[in-house]
C-alpha cells in the first residue's frame, strides 16, 4: 500500500514520502503527516527476534513506501553501524520495573543520532529518486543536541550544506563545544541572541518566504529541514519503541501483546509523537507520559486544553527541553481534530498571532492516551541522586526529568505496568549538572575535571564524542540577532 503525505494545514497538498523528506516543511507552513496510519501486524514473537536494523527496515518500509527495500536497506546499513558504540545500537537498562531505553550510543551521544544518522541518506536518496539536482541546504534550529547530530550526519555529504542556529548562552558547555568544533566544508554554526523558540520560529518563516525561495532557486539551491518537523526524522524514531518492546518480550519481561507505558522527556514533542504513532500502529502501549521541565507549557495543555506560550522562558539544567512552542504538537492536534486541516490551521494561526489556542471539548476527549507532568530543577537533581544511590546508575538531566515524572505518574494513578523511559542523552553531555547532583562539593571544578569525576562516579568509559572535543580547535564564532538569520544565510551561501 502506497502511503501519501498531506499537510496538517491544507489537505490539497499531497506528496510522496520521499518528497515529504526532501521538503521538510509543507509549503503552507504545515507539517507532513501520513494520509493513513500504517498498521503493524502484531507478530510480537517475530519482532522479538529482529535486531535493530531489521526492525528499522520493517517499520520504516511501512511509512516510506516509495523507497525500494534495497534503498531503505542501504540507508539503514550506512546509518546504524560502528558510529554507535554498542552493536545493539540501543539497549534497555532495568531498575525495578522501569526500563531506561538508552538512545544515546551514537556519534554525538544524544538520542538525535537515532534519526539524524539516517536522515542524510534518506534525503540524498530522495533527491536522486525525484530527479532533484539542486543543492540541498539544511536549515536547523537547535536547543543543543539536534545541531551537532545534524552536522555530524551531513558533514561533507555531497550536494548538501547545513546551517545550524543555536541559542547563545542557552546550551551546555559540552553541547556548545561540540558544535563549535564541527569540521566539514559544508557546515555553518551560528549563535543567536535569543532562545530556541526565536530560532525555530525564524527558521519556519524563512521556509515559507517566497522571495527567499526564488532567490535560492535561481542559485540552484533549495532548503530542507533536519528538525523533527521533517517526517524523515520522525519515522526512524518510531523504530526504537518497537525494538524496545521486542526486547522486553524477548527477555520475558512482558508477554506478547501485554501493554506497557512509555515516558518521554519532551521538548519539541517529536520523540513522544513517535511513541504515539507507534501506539496508533498497534504497539501495545497504554499511557504516554509526557515529561516537561519548568517550561511546562505542555503540562498545562494536557490539564486544561489550552496551549499558552505567553509566559517567561526558563533556562534549566535540561536545555534541550527549554522550549515553549512544541512544533510536533501540531501533528497530534491534527489527529485529535479528526484530521481536519482547516481546524488545525486556525489553531496554529492563533498561536502565531496571540500565542494561545484552545482545543474543543471533543478534541480534549481524544487526549486520554496522554498524561503530562513536570519536574522542578530540584526534583531533577534529586532524581539523579536517587537513581544513582539506589541502583548505581547515572542518568542525565533530561532522563532524570522523565524519571521523576514517571514516579509522579505511578504515584498519582497506581499504575504499575512495565514502564519504558526514553533515556535521551549520555550523562557526559551534561556532566556539570549530573556531577553536582551526586557530589555537590565538586561544583567549583572545570568542565573537563567534572568529566573525569563522572568517569569515576559512573564507572562508564568517557565516550569518544567527549574525547574528541577536549583539544579540538574552535572553528566557528558567528553570533547574530534572530532577525538577522535570513541575512546570515544569504551571506554564507553567497546568493
Ligand atoms: C531533543 C531532546 C529532547 C526533547 O525531544 P523532543 O523530540 O524535542 O521532544 C529531550 N532530551 C534530549 C537530550 C534531547 O536532545
């Protein structure tokens, strides 16, 4: 069955999977969604026997139907290889009926690698399939992790360039150094005076700017996106929820077909949306627990049905979740609006004009798959300490937000189904906050001293991604105002 993709804001816009991957965002500013949700046949025994690559092939081929099996296999083999530091690509760590799904074993030690190591291959393959020989310029706004993972994926990929915008002062020391030391003749990193939302909103405006599009076309170039607004990022993220379930069946922790719950530390709502899609496809998931930090706009949305971004933006110890406009929520809104593009468009227009929208009671009733809650800074650091003291296991700040919220959920509801928590980053990426949670007396140490302390505390080898930046030279130093992002693009591309 061929799956086509439509815009969440205009159902007359209809493209193939490869075209959706190439375009990133729909021309009307909407997000591409599958016209029909593919169904997984429910053979859990078979699933439990597949390795990561086989699971990826089985799941991705249900969505990316205009790619041939050979093309997909090729992309998967190039993506999920020795760039990952464990042959299984991802693994589960159990502590007391809760399984941390370690999604940080890729090249840049955050879960973004799970999708961004394959997106460049899906994209170059899509360009070839569609006879596109324009140079593809990837525009990316990052809250810290997407930027590095996307550059690592696209560096020196022929026919592509990538520009990353990150909030100057809004990312961790390791995140920033990782980005500023990125090599590759086709990469450009720019700090902006503003926060992630400023960067993401500006990128979306640039995508929808007709004059800019013409200017690019004249120069033989076109934009695409490596953010989770691109369906080519979302689909690879569905894979690991299936894989995790297969592993739980395989080790006898759940019986085939039994339900589990999933907790996801959430920012742009991409990762949890992938879990929701997995559920819609038939994966036995009961609750999707949406965990936020103190930027808890989603918690309020799940409680009240009103999305209100008019509030102060907080910098927290989980910077990749410091987001007030969660782009992928639009895909959920579309689904709970029974796929009505006009309803979705109205709400999204209202978000742009007033910063607020409210869903109808009927839509609200379709949100029962979700539970939302948040963890304060104090609770996050207590949770790192608790998990370490109880299990000797060190988790990063984002995972700790999820872990703390998972406990709130289980406390509030009394539900104790097997719980999978998406563990989205290596603790090394946020060494300062992690070490200070466990050993506050070390807080005066330098970032690299803290990394060595973390090695002693955790007993885990320092990942290559960290060793790489210890002595690497800083290669980028551009900082601009958010308003000058289009200007910076024009300057760098010489168009
Ligand atoms: C990006 C990121 C998140 C948030 O994921 P979304 O898909 O944006 O909701 C959480 N944790 C880490 C470490 C991340 O890099």
